[in-house]
C-alpha cells in the first residue's frame, strides 16, 4: 500500500500529542515496515534553546521520531490504536549514529522495520533520510506497558 489516505491518521494510532508528536503522515505501511514523513518547523519549542540563532534538531528528538514511527508500526501490527490500554515504551537503543544535522525546513523521510519479537519485547531498526541522505540510524526495542488497574 502506498496511498497515505488508506492509513489511519497518526493521532488515531499514537498516544503522542504536540509538542511531542514528531510524525506528520504515513507514506507506506507493510506488515514489517513503515515509511513516514515529517517537516521540521521553525516554530517548534526545542529551537528556542537548541541553539538560539542556529537552530539544530536535537539528536535525541531525531531518535524519538524514529521511535514514534516504530510505535505506529507496532500498534498497527497488534491491531491497536489510540484506544490501546498502555503505551509503547522504549527499553533499549543500540548502534545510534548521526550523519547530518537537521534544521527548520528540512523534510524528513522516516523508516522503521520490525525485526523480531520475543517475550513481549519487539526489536526494530530505523533511520531518517533528508534529501536522500542518511541523517541517523539506530536499533531499538519497545514493549507495551499496560496501564495499572486500580485495586479493589
């Protein structure tokens, strides 16, 4: 599938909201992969302090962007959306590499791929490209942490 109109809107699947939602739209989705897009805006709050006069997207937020694409993929694989009981939580990040800076106006193409699942943990890899050039890449694991039920 490549028609993004066929995919659920990101806000219908992920629990994230502005100013901490870093995926604008889903471009392609298969059982094991997702490709998404994000346009970095100059008015985003992180640029007030990172760095004034020379805004650069923090690397940790680039990682979060890939993680959110992975969360969309996993929620779709598990047949859940914003009504899911619990939240996808990162349990590990490995082999994180940054190759290029991201600044306001950049359009990011985000990739995430499910590698395997084991005992409730899901291992994925992901990357971001801008203008066809690699920005960052990483491997990560997520688990769905259920909301605690009130005791009776």
